[in-house]
C-alpha cells in the first residue's frame, strides 16, 4: 500500500486563518526529534511523508529533515501557505534537499476573500509566486484548498484562474473544513459551510479539471455530494484500498494512526447503495447536518473499478473487481467485529515521542498567544481554547 505519513514540523504560522484546526502549541521539534519520526515512518514501510504544520517553512531545519527523509527512501512532500516559498533560493534549496512535491494552499483567488480567510493581506500573490518558484526549481506543484463558507460559491473560479495562469498544474486537493479542533471549532458559525453551499461550484470545478485531463481528491465530502466523481473521494479511496494514515501531531494527541475512514451514517444511508465505500458525514465538531444527506441508488462497482484500475495509482495489488470483492468482504467482517474501543483513529502507544516542551518553547508559545489575541481582536474572531493567556 502507498501509505503516506504526516509530520507536523511546527505548529505556529505567519498567517491567522480563523478556521485553522492545528494552531500553535508549546511543543517544538529539534532535528533529532523529527529524525525519529522519519525513522518511524520508514520502519512502518511507508511510501512517503508530508511535512506540514502550522507553517513548516518556519522551521530552520526543514531542508535538513527533507534531505534526511529523502535519503531514507521516502517520497517527500510539503503543505505550505507559500509565504516563504516564493524566495527562489529557498525553493531551490528544498528541491536540492529532495522535496519532490509541494501542496500550495490557496483558499480563494479573490484577494479580499483570501484576506478574510487568512487574517492578513497580500497572500494570494505570495502563494502564486511560490507556485512559480517551486515549479522553476523542479518541484511538482499541487494546489490545496479548504472548502469553507466564504469560498463555497466559487471553487470553480479558483481552479479556472489558477489553471489559466499556471497551465502546468495537474492536481488539486480539497478538504472540507474540519470544525472539530483549534480555531475552526470556536469559529464554526463564521466558516463552516452547508453541503448545499458548495455542491454546484464543486461539481463545476471537478468537471472543469476532469475535462482538462487533471486529477483531484476531495476529503470530508460524502459521496452523495460528489456526483459522478465519487472515485476522487479520499475516504472512499482509502476504504476501497484498505489504506491507513499516520499523523505525528505536535501536541498532546501525539501519534494517531487512522485505519477507519467512516464518519457518521444517518437514516438516509441505510437505503444507499454507496454506503459500504462512503465516508459518510464528517461528525466531529457536530457542525454538519445529517438532514443534508440523500441516498444514492446506483451501483458502487464503477467507482471501485475506477480506483483499483487507476493506471496512475498502481498501489492496490488486486486489479479485478472480483478479487477486490473477495478481499473487501473479509475486511468488512473484520471491521464489524466488536471492539472495546473505536479502532478507527487512535493514539499509537509504540510511536516515539513527538517533539518536546521546554521552558523556552513555553515562553515562545505564550508570546505567540498574546500576539494572536491581538489579531483575533482585530479580525473579530475567537482564539482557540486552552493555553496560557
Ligand atoms: S446517503 Fe450516506 S452513505 Fe449514501 S452517499 Fe450520502 S453519506 Fe454516503
């Protein structure tokens, strides 16, 4: 399986997104603590690692840990807001260290909307400069976006503008907003979309990308809102292929191993033919409404076939529908066996400790909280719960 792990390199950021689900903590990484996590992923037989955050480019040892992970045999990727990556020397240094792929996150190509989402101005042009410099340095560039209440009506405009300016872009990733953690939890009313808010614009965006031969993935969107593109659902792909994901959280959650991709299944799901391969409604945070779900009555086979036969993704070894069905039946029986605890996403007690808290890191965290309190006041948003004020 082509499992990918995530290392949160830092948890602070140079932007102040009101829906950030991974805001600052007192935990920090040294090169040594990151090295242990890379070794952990290698020991698990993982294919790759995503350096994420916070904003990972704020760690001075990022190029060094990228090189270490590449030399250890991992495919190295990064998720960034692009603020620093527009610096061509820095992009070249990361490319030389072994960064193969970067996900630049842009939520809206409309500067005023992006300013409201990011908490600061000027981010769209900086992210676009990052796309250019990363591409010129030989790093493959994908675009990441979080679907939220403010960009829900123009996801298609985002892809058209970006593909128009950067025809080399080949892959887009959307995550529907996770309203269960950090600032996203306390600012749910401002940013959490209804599913119907983005249904049309997401369909237009996916149709445009599909027709132009590009690929895409969508996470936390139930299959009844994915129309003919169900095969692009991240959860469905994981369910079909039986993949897992490890996230090394730089906070008290520490290492979480996720093997179960189902969320909430409502009344409507009992009649739905896609239920076995659907991730359902993202229920953590309690912000999405099950009333919006509607059963689908078409066969799941074409979706499965498209995933297991995908020539661009040969990671699943059973390439015929009959072989998949036999394998899936076994996995379903195992998954339905009673378990003492919910097995889907749990802390891995055998993983190495993620990061450290020191007197200095606590002090830095307190200062960060104080600075962000001012930003919260200025933008009219709430700060995440917890932490010293
Ligand atoms: S009705 Fe339920 S199972 Fe069916 S596609 Fe929607 S969320 Fe998935």
